[in-house]
């Protein structure tokens, strides 16, 4: 009993010391105006929500558990390669590009719409760095975007992404149990945002299109279905719904056929 009380007192003292250290770190963050880090530490200390963690191992194609780090990385490489494998035999190029040059105002607008606090790509350039750029930096990015836009050549660093697997459920062991997100360069995102804005001004989207639209999503689609079903039930008529689940549909878009349709 004596040893038990001693261990309990030691644990209590250790916990108090840990809390004091954490509180001092949070106070230092507040004094240095590191509000984002401060709130993150507070959430970690006060949150009671259990986060989803992986089991630290993964299964291979033969359903065998892999524990070695090298073998796990090899398995992830196989999975991601198969998931995003590009089977296109040839690359199509646009014969004539009469689009106007990308303006500095478009670059500035793209940077302003980017979300803060996002992880950087391989170049370690954050959104906060881009928002601090002055005229010379904006001009340099504008020239780079125009070079890529006119030649179609993207530097290797700008088209290389880092894949991060996030488990969908506790103790995930299958690669399919993870959600893979890619971290790309924010410079690349600037160019993509500019192209997206230019396309958006040229293409008419159907009223019934809910996916990948601002202020539209699954909730609105479900609401429309419920309202429609209520109206049909009210007038005692049948309604037929068809739900199609395209597995990994957006990971395997046939870009070659899309380009042919656009031409």
C-alpha cells in the first residue's frame, strides 16, 4: 500500500508539472501572437473527442500484415500507383492557344482566395508566405504561370505531390480503409485557380448540378429529393430514384476523352 501511494503521488506530481509546462508554453504563444498554435494546444488539452488512429500496420495483396516500415512504404507505393495509374497512350496538345496572358491581378485574386493554415508542398512555401509577397514576387509568379500556360511544361517540383494517408476508422489495416490526400505546391494551386476561374466564366453549368459547386453539395441534393418525394406522396403518385455509386470515379477520369469532347 505504501508503494501504491508513492506511485500515485509521483503520477499526480508529474501530471501537475506537465500541465504547468503546457500552460507556460500557451502563455508564451499568446505573448508572441502565435494564436493558431495557441488554440491548437488548447484544443488538444481540453478536447475529449477520440481521434481516429491507425494500427501501425498494413495488409499486402495476400492479406498478410506488414510491420516493417520499408515493406509498408512499398505497399503504399503499389496501391497509389494502381489507383492513379495513367493508361493514356499519347498526350494531346492544344494546337492553338489564343487566350490572353495571365495578369498580376489574377494572381493576386487567386492568392487572396486561398485558405490560410494549409500544409505546404515539397517546396515548403506556405500561403502565408505568398500573401506577404510584394510587387516583385507577384510579377515573378505571374511570369512563371504564363510560361507554364503557354508552353504546357510544368517544372517537376510543381507537379510532384506528397500523399498522406488518413485512416477512416480505428485500427485500419487495408489501404482502402484510408483516405489519401495529396499535398501539392501552392504555386501550382495559384495557376489552377486562375484556369478554373477562366473556365467558369465560359461554361454554363446545369441547374441540377450539385457537385463541386460553391454553396451547393450533398445537403441540397438530399433536400431536393425529400421535397420531391413529399410532393409525390401528397398527390399519391410513384417516384423512382436511382442511386449509382461510382467507386473511385474521380480518380480514374478519362482525360483523353474529355479533351476530344472539348475539341
